[in-house]
C-alpha cells in the first residue's frame, strides 16, 4: 500500500490492484486490516462503521452477536416491549460475543 498524490494505492503481488481516495479529516485508514477509523468506530470501539438496525422481532440476539463478531455494532430490537423475548435474546448476545 502506498500514497500517490491524493490517492492510496493498494497493491498485490502482481501490481496495482485498486485506487482509493485518501480519507479526509475525521477518517483514517487502519493500515493492515483495511478498517476505516471514524468518530463512530472510535467512540463505540468497533472495527467497522456498521450498525445493525434494532428492528423489533427481526434483530434478535443471534444476529446482533454475529454483527458484533464481524466488527460492527450489534443491536437487539426490543421495541415490542415483550420482556421475556428481550431477556431471552440478550442472553443469546451474552453467550455469543463479548464485543459491542
């Protein structure tokens, strides 16, 4: 990976692979993992600026844990107000990940 003018050059063993714009103020590339560091990623301690939409009934514990394990922010949708469902799904998150 190198810097030419205002572009980042990603290279592989065979040469130039892709061109990316240099991140602007407030955005930094974390070299080595290709994670984009933003205020979002730094404040929430996640690798990628991705958040799971907390859709009630659809965004359960397994999905939230998977997003968290993938480097995003996993959220459980508890808007339906069913405390038994929420307790069950939060237990799944606790078992499935230690990340945010």
